[in-house]
């Protein structure tokens, strides 16, 4: 079971999200980006995932923090989060890195 597990991946079906946006303009960036370059819920494939912290399990119900979906969203799968294989500290999103540099910020959003 999940006893002793601290973090999970939750995969879910965003049944209420729009699916017809190919290019989106995020408020903070001001320029259009393709759907697959963003983490917006508006996408042609409404399957999403969140890495969450497992707070507890009671009567078959999971209590988590960090889930980014609406109440009632259909859950598709639960997977354990393995820090040894699921974490990529060197990962870069090119356009976001460039935007952060222009603003004098680190890629992770912290001040330089």
C-alpha cells in the first residue's frame, strides 16, 4: 500500500477545461505560447497530473496537498513519486529561462 509514502503523482481528467486553444497568452508573459509549452489546463488532451504531498490515508481516502484540479475531477491513476527518478534538477524550459533572465530572475522565480 501507500503507507510510509510521502509524495504521489495523481493523474486526472480535466473534464471542464477548454480543448480548443492552440496558442495562449499568459498574463505574466504577454506573448503567445503554444499549448504544449505551457502548463495551462486548456489543452487538446485533457489528461493532467500533479505531484502532491500525501498527508494521510483514512478509510481508503487520501488527504493530499498540492493538487491542482477542481473538486469532482475524475481521478485516473495514483503513482508513487520517486525522488531518485522523478526529479530532474537540471531541467530547463528555454522560453521561461530567457524570460526570467530578461527580468533579472532565476528560472525558478527567485530573485537573482
